[in-house]
C-alpha cells in the first residue's frame, strides 16, 4: 500500500470529501444523490450502522482469510465493483482504470449498460472476472444483439437489472441539467472552469457517449439525439416472458439485480436465475424502498441457505462488508466509493480503495474471531430473541 496515499486517504469518507471538491457540481449531484427527499439514500447508510457484530477473542483467527468463491472462481475478497452508469462522465477514464484494478486485486468488475466505455473494450482490460450488467431494451432485435455481443465478448456472467421500468425524476439532475452531453449553460461552464482536473480528463478521454448503445442509433446523431433514443428504448418491465427469453439465450450465469421482495426473489430463481442481487439501486429509483440490509433476512429465510444472494447499498468500509455478509449475503457490491476514489486520487484510486477495504475487512474479522468470511453470520448480534427461541432457530429471519 502506498504510504503517502494511506496517510491522505485512510478511509472512504476522506476520499468522498476530496471527490466532492474535485468534481463539477452536476457530476457530484448525479453520483451522490437520489431522488425525492433522498430518504432511501440515507436509509442505506443508516441500516449499515444498525447492524451490530459480537467480537470474539477465544479464537484462532490471527490471519483471517478474506477470500470467497463464486461460480467456481476463488476471489481475493468478497466484494465486486458495482455497475456505475455514466462513470466515464462522472470521472473521465474511471471505467477502464477500475476494471484494471479489479483484475489486479482478483475481484469482479461489473460494467453498466450505460457506461461510457464499451463492453468490447472493458473485457480485455478486466479479464475473466468482468461481468456485464444488462438493462433489457424494449426492442427485441436490440436485446438479442446485446446479449450476443456480451457472449461473443467473453463475458461469463450477465447481470440482468429489473428495477428501471420507467424513467425517474431525480430532482438534483433536473436542476443541474445533467444530460449526455451536459447542458453547457453559464452555470455548467463555470463549474467546469472551477474543476480543471475533470475538464482535462474530458479532453484526454473524449466527449462521453453511450458506448454500449451507440451501434443502435443513427450514425452521426448528436449526443442529445442519442440520449433521446436511449430514454425511449430502455424502459419497460422485465416480464416473466422477457426474462425467460434472456435466460434461454444466455449460456452463462445470470444474476438478477434489483430484487427486494421475497416472492419475486423466489420466482426469479424458479425462472432460471443463478443468483440475486438485493438492491434498491443506491436509493435512486423509489424513495420509499427498503435497503437490501433490511430484507436479506426475509429473503434468505424464503430461499434457504443454498441460494446465492449478493447485496449492495450503503457499504462504505470493510466493516460494512462484514455486516452485509453477517446478515446473510454471500457477496457484496460496492458502487459510489469507487468513484469517490477515482475522483479523489485518479487512476490509482481503484487500487487504493481496494487495499483499504481489504485491510478494514481483515481487521474486522480479527476482532470478531472469524477465520473465514463464512464465519461472519455467527457474529451477527440479533437482539430481542424470544423466550424458547434461539438465534439458530430464528435462522436468517431476523436481520
């Protein structure tokens, strides 16, 4: 670990503060904000702090193993870089740098459909553990071709996201005029002028585009016209029939992202899902939605111990990774902190924040007396266990 970076940025909170200073306000608001009163964004963070873990000192756990297995692969840590739409606009060049850092640290990198770098470019940079997050379009031919591109590109895991049936009204973005391309009015120009590192990144990396979607709109279209096309075609519920069609076409593993209801979780698995990502989309879709941390227990109880559950939302540290795993998740997705690190530090940001998260997780596991991440659920402090009912009896129901 770089000692100079360690002193400047010992935790994600320090990277977040620096990122806010270095990013134009329209980019920062898109990254940090939610919608409505942003209660769901706050709920994700608050839910993490509510999870208590019991330390254990009569243990032989001096060198905790943070590794975790998923789909037959052994990863060095139980977390992945979550898909981040418009990441190349929020901090220019971040997508490629984060994919390379994930490959170096042997953790998955998930590329968003709405990324500014194409899936064909990311796969060689991120290696075998690059996954593609897929927003199914309402154009069947386009859907078929995108699935085929991911297959031909060498992706083994498709993350089908189901929680954007319609566009949302994110008030911060409306006020700022955030679009692709950004609206360069006087306010926006002033913001860019005051953030030269961001502006230089745009000059070096080129104007952002919907790189994964550009093959489907008219060549030579303005970016504004492209944005209108994307907004029109990327809507609609992923019905049972649509999901089954994707499942039949995809030869690899499928994770379903955006699930919060136990009954839907069970049905997605029965339709052929290989696992679920419990997520409220970072608090950006429905301001009244619960956090993943609040529903893991119910969904785990419904599906049983063998179901593969990943979760995201509000994770800001290695301690929070431990909390999610203690609640019953098998793996954790982390989004905003990787953009904080990219904006605060630059190309080395992904490497640094991954080192920090792994060090924090190891320290937490040592305090808990956990030799492996599989030991973490036993450390979850479950208050108010009823008379005659043990924590083991409660299983995953209490979260």
